[in-house]
C-alpha cells in the first residue's frame, strides 16, 4: 500500500493514529539497533491481497482459478 506522505500532512494526529491502528492493530515496534520497524500482526486485508496476488500469479502459470480458490479456502490461512 502506497500512501503519499504529503497527503498525510493534511490530517490531524488523531486521524493519523486511526490509520496506523487500522493497518497495524497490535502496534509497531522500532528497533534502534538494527533500524527496523516490525509488527506482530497486520490488518487481515493484507492476507487477502497476498492471496489474490498468488491467485493471479498461479493463474498466469496455467493453474485453474477454481482450484486456486479451493486451495486458499481450505488452507490454514482461512482456518486461523
């Protein structure tokens, strides 16, 4: 997801915090040692986006869409 930083400048801090909590429900952690930003969990929409990207890639490689969808529905991702 790409958000134009100049667009965020037009929002107040409460709106920015709501966006952050929506994207990263468990918050974010910043490691000063290795200069990395981490999170334990992201919004579930990202799992869906990842599944769609996989669907499109496998569809390009000749796998039928129905089988890909069935694989996704019965995978651990959907059970969790």
